[in-house]
């Protein structure tokens, strides 16, 4: 399946060969819905010309700018082979990749720095049209007695020797990558016990680290965008402590990692609260969703590992996470990770665990359904797509459908509306078909003349079955509601 294009995928679906090719029985229900989408997506002729049956995806180099990012972390611990990821990443359509810089891997002898391993990743990503952004960390056992091989989470703030060595490392790092990397995030999840050692997490200590680091980066990269936080979750109390200690004076963006089984759960209210805190202390700082992902198997390591997951539910989760983030007008959203991380290494050495959140399968580096789903989103949600003040309403749904719970997000792209709608259902439970009546209103400057549906899971394009126009509104009867976003737009955006 590695490198397969969308049209070939749909042909395999229609022929019933996709599931056999993946060897994953858990994809049956999801695969059948994709088959149905492919069957229903025959080209439709009419005024304005035929409508294609599949969405045309774009390589990263074909996209000038985008808010979409992918995780490229853990190379500091040699947890995947980057060379096997560049070809699929080139076709994915993302424009950003989050890379951890790995002090312990770079400086293994005092004062001697080897950036060769990181150069290889940075230069290859740039070559395929993806801009690396750095997560600067972690510690170094040379300067933190008791730390393991990669000193994961060991903060260099507890001795003057560690502080001096850290400043020297950041100086060399910034000097080496000036001109190639502009966006620099300082540390990872400092509010968590795993990533702030050897003492307990404390906001003042983290802000001290940021205050030590940011000026050194700016000395070599005057136009650097400094990202602070990298919070585990959306920890409002800890975030306020950081802001009270002066974090807003040192950074240009604040990032967070909102792992949750239902991406939408309490999310809008959490973001409102976090934005309110930031605005109180430093108006103008924008938010980045810097790391979030879902497993594709049971027994994964890391976040969300105690739940039941399949490759199908992972793809649905990704679509919900990314569309929710875009609907909340985040400046950047990043999916973790490019590939499954086998023999997961927390810092002291390889384990028997696999973090199965990758878009690519560990070992084979073949593409999962989540890869194709993300590639479809990348094709439509570049920098030309913005949130819009349009309206979508649901009523007259299936008896077992919670109309009031349905989610939606509205966008504008190239003078046309783009609506997303879905049920925030529990992805650990089976989803049965449901329908609802949908009404949308668009302003005159965003006409919806020829409505089409795009299934971002399969890329299939179809026409709604029953459409009625009433002045500036459009009514669509008996529309299928799924547990992942469907996209309603104008044919002009897909032809």
C-alpha cells in the first residue's frame, strides 16, 4: 500500500481488494462505507461541466502555505528510520514537521557537537516542501548526574554547570540552523512528571528555562518565532502560573497537547479559557496545537493507550481532531506521529512497546487509512481556507440521533463555502447509519451553486440526494451523518 494513489485506492475498494491488501479485519465496516462512497461518487454531468468522483490531492511542494503539521519527534532516540518516510511525506501535503533536537544525541562528549543526524532530517524535509519546526530539548547525562542515556525530561536548571552547558548547546544549535529553521519551541510538556525531572514540575522553573533559552536563539535568528508551553493537556492553573512568572514576555506563541478520546470534548471551553488567560497577560499571542494523536491498535504505549482502537477509528479521530482545531481558528495543528514508534524508548533504552499513533505502519512503513484521510484534508485546508461566519442547522434526524450534540465547522475557500458536520460519537463503539435534515445559509459572496459532498476518509465526491433552494438558504434532506466529518461545498472547489 505504500505510495498508492487515491484513484487506485478507490478502484481497490470497489473491487473488494483493499481489505485483503491491508490484512486488517477491523477495517471491514469502515472499508464498506468507503466502498459505498466510491460507488455513489460517479462523475455527474450538468451545467458547469462534470464533477470528478475523487478529490485531487496535492504534494507538499504544490501547496504554498498551510496550518497543517505532522510529528517527526523522537529521532533523538533513534526510534524510526527517517529515510523511509520522506517519499510518503512528500505526497501528504503538510507544510510543517515538529522535530526534537536531542541535546544528548548531539553532544556526547563535552563541547563536541554532531548535528549530522539532525541535518539529514531537516534538509530532506525542506527538500520535499515541509518546514521543520524545532522542539528544543531534552537534558544531557553529561551535566545531569543520575540521568539515563538520553536524559528525557531532565531539565538543565538545577546546577550552574548544567545551565552553562545548555546555553552553549542552544548557541551552537541556533548558529547551525539559522536560515533553515525559524520556529523554536522550548522544552516538551514541562507540567508532566515524565518530562520535568529530577524534581516536581513547577512553572517558575520552566519560565526560567525559557528565559535562559530564548535570547540565545534570537541572537542568531533575529526573526525567530519562540513557542512556549508545549503543555500536556490544557492545564489552566499551570498555564496561568507560567504567565504570571513572565512567560508571555519571552514567547510569540503558546502550544499545548490536548490528548482526549473524543477530540471535541470540553475543547471549545478549554480554548476559550486558555485564550482568555493569554490575553490577560499578553494580548496577541496565538495558540498552536503542537502534538496530538490516536493509536491504531490496542495495547499502544503513550496517551489514550487504555482504550480500544483500530486503524479505522484512528482515521476518524484524526479527521475530527484536525477539523475541530481548524474550526477553532488555531494557527497550527500537528498530528503525532509520522510512523508507529516500535520498541518505544522513554530515555533509558528500547522497550517491548509500540506507540501506534503513526500515519505509517511501523516496520513496513506502509500507509494507514489515517494517512489518506490526512492527505485529503491537506488538499482542501491550506492557507487559502479560512473560518467563516456562515450557518448550518440540523433537524428531523434519525430517532437515535442526538441533533443538539452534532458538531459543525464553517469555512470559506476561494470564494466558496466549505461546511463540515459530524457526530462526536464514542469512537470505541460501533456506529450505525443515521440521517438528518441539514439547512445551510451562505452570504452572497460565498455562493453554493452546485453542492457536492466530499468524504475526507476516502476522497470520494458525490452529489446530495435531495436539495431544495429557498432564497439564500439550501435545504438537504436525509443527509447521512457519520462519526467523522463530511464536507459540503461547491463543485467549483473540486473541479
